[in-house]
């Protein structure tokens, strides 16, 4: 019997987290002898697939237009209302993207489709109901776990966050929730808890202790806040990776350098960093935790997902959550950082290989009959009526 699988990826292309997870899983399944036939990447209209992914991914990369988050240009706060209305204004382009996803699945005939939190992946399965079983992978699915910690209050944000996560997973055979540590599975929700996905480039690094703090910001407005914090603590050397930087290394002053976003250079900088400051993206926190680097996690305003990540990262000892670039607080925390948490994380991560391959095998063996889609059929009817 031929156990080799053909696998198609659907990847949300905003930020770097889901893209780096896709790179890591591609490495894992290819090590097991399976074939990734391609990656369909959802990007904002008229934006390219990030270069680091296009260069590193070993199969064809197909971009399609997908909804993007909208931020306030002054406060850098996530604006859910503008995000929703921009998505609605893009309806013709989004329907075209869903047809493209359906057509690529029919063309490639994969045994399994893996969706890295791409909204249009879930909506395509609700509306077109492709035959290939879909596995959904993301840290966000841990929000369906009964012991997951949410920020106090913010019930409306919590509802929207979980609704969006549910939409990405309509029709999924199984949800794989990436977690900093082991948690019980939740069979009634088809939820399995698995370790984070880290690229081999991260696993190969041997961390060293440097004299600088590494920072990563994904929005331009945050750079202004970082510079203000830098002026308050000019004695702390900072290396800042951000989207507007163009040079590999640009010296701003004696203790501040800007760096263009580069996967290779970023990991090398993290390898030698004293600590890390990030906007609480799950992937960056995982990389820092694996390398034993304390993290100051600063959720962007109104970004509920990042607020959850910061709480969860603080819970397992990755670092501290904060509302601003409080460099002094990070420096004060360094003597309290316990490297044992990093060792526990590595042991948990090492179990991922067999857990992910087990999920693939379960999906392949699943029967793709009408009953497997029954829980989601009402969503497909709604989409048909609204078209």
C-alpha cells in the first residue's frame, strides 16, 4: 500500500507566524517522505507573498486575495469595524479567491489539505465542500480549550476572536491547536493539542549571550514608540527589525540599529540576543523560548489574539506581558528568568513529529462522505443565499 501523501497548504499570509509554521511543517512532512504540492497564500490585495517564504518554500506558491486586518495609522490599534467593512467591499475578489482554492484542490487532488488559519479556506469548505479532508493548524484554536486564559473583560472581543477562528475551520476534519505546553485534547470539538512548529533553522541554532536586546515590530507606528523608549534607556543596546527598514543594518546611534525584515538575519540576531521585545506574535515568542531568551510581550492595542498570547506566554515563563515598550521592566526581569521553562518547552516540542504525522494519517483514513460535512452544512447554505 502506498502511504505517501500529496498535501496542499492554505496559508494566511499576514505577518510571519503562519508562514513560518508552514515552512516548518513542510520540512517535517518531507522528512517523512510525503509531498507538499504547493502553498496557496492569502495576502492583502495587490501585495506580494513575503519574500522569505517565497524563497524558502520548496513547492509552487500561489497568492490569492484575502481579507487583511486594518489598523489605526495614529494609535496602531486594530480596528475591527474597518476590517469588516474592507472585507465586505472586497467581496467579488474574495469569491474569486474561493473559486481559485476550489480549482487548485480539484487540480492537485491532494490526500489532505492543511489550513494555517486562512479564513477563505474555511469558507471554501463551507460553500464548495471539497472532497479532500482539511486539517486546521493554529495557536488560535487553543481558545476553544476549556482551560485557556482570556484577558479580563472584553467579552465582545472574545466572541469575535472565536467566531473568526471558527470560520477558518468550517468543515475541518480536525483542529490542531499549537500550544506552549501539553494540554488535554478535547474530542467533542475535534481539538488536539500539539507542540509549536519551528523551522529546522531555529532548531540548529546554539544560543549565545550577547549585549543587545532584539526587537521586532510589524507596524510602522510602533517604531515611534520604540524610539521613545530607547531615548529613556539609551544605555541598552537595541537591534530593531521592522517593515520600513531597507538596509541589512542601519546605525541610528551608538545603541540603536534598524534592520530590514529577513528570516535569516532575524534568527541570527535572536541567537545572540540578551532578550527579545516583540508584539506578542506566537511564533516569535516560541522561537525566543526555544533559544532561552526572555521576552517582553507587548500586544498591539485592540489586538485580542496578541493579548491572549502575552498572557499565555507569561503563564509558562517565556517572559512578561506589558502594555508599552518598558525596557527597564524587561531589564529588571532578566535575573528572574528561569531557563528550566525553555528546557520543558524543548521536550514538548520534540514530540511534535509523531503527533503531526498521526493527524495526517487520521485525515487520510477519514471517509469523505456527506456525513463528514453535516455539522457545517448550514454555513454553506448561508453563503449560497448571500452570494
